[in-house]
């Protein structure tokens, strides 16, 4: 059974932030956004049957690396509101004290912007919007799996239909981050 983020424990932060999200440091928002996105991707990986721990780690790493998050930014950017683009910019332009070790500086900045946006939407409790954007980052993988889950729930075989290209627009267009 597929559960929307707004219906899960994730929708209820355990602690209120010390200040409103729009006033928080973009790096603080990125700190939280990193954890929220990581948890989302881990749940997605676990939703796919038959995964061993090492395979789960590899699956998760495909989405949470700085390079993959930079690709996610390019994927979701056309869909963002002006407020969301501003938050993405704030995160991207934030001055991190550490230099990236295993990635390009530009990818690192874009991934920080992405994490900042995720943290911001989470703290603003805009869970439906957050989930919509996060699903876009998983692209055709999530659309296919959602179609398969819907088919299992309905018992109608709709999952096979979604895999054949009748799923979401993202699945039809082959969008989503490329596999490494």
C-alpha cells in the first residue's frame, strides 16, 4: 500500500525550528534537506522487492550523490515557483567552509541548493509539494513502481501498463535521472 508523505510520521517534525524557515541559514536548511531526501530515497529503495543491503546502498547512492542531486535540480527547475527558485539560489550561493572532495564544485553547489529547497519545504510543512518534486527526481523509476503498486492494489495489472509507457508523463518521456 502506497502512503503519501503527508500521511506518514515524516509529516510531523519532532521539534520546531528555533526560527522560521525563511530566516534560517541555507546551510542549516541543506543539513536537514540532506537527511529528508536520504530517508525518502532509502524508503523508495526498500519499496522495491528483493534488495540486499549492498544493492540498497548502491541504489540509494545513485540518487543522493552531489552529481545526481545536480541532475535533479535540472529536472525539477522548470516546475519551481519563484519562491522555490529563490530558496534553490540561496542554497546554491551559500558559502560552505569545506571544499567538495569527490565532485565538481558546480555540482556540489547545485546539490546544496537542492538540499536547501528540500529542507525549506519540509520545515514549511509543504509535504504534498515536496513529495511531488521528490517523485520527479526519481523519474521513470518511481512512476513505474507507483504503477506496479497501483496494479497490485487494484488487482488489475495496471503496473504492467505503466511499465509499457502509459504511466505518468515523466515515464512516457523517459525523464528522471540517468542510471550510473
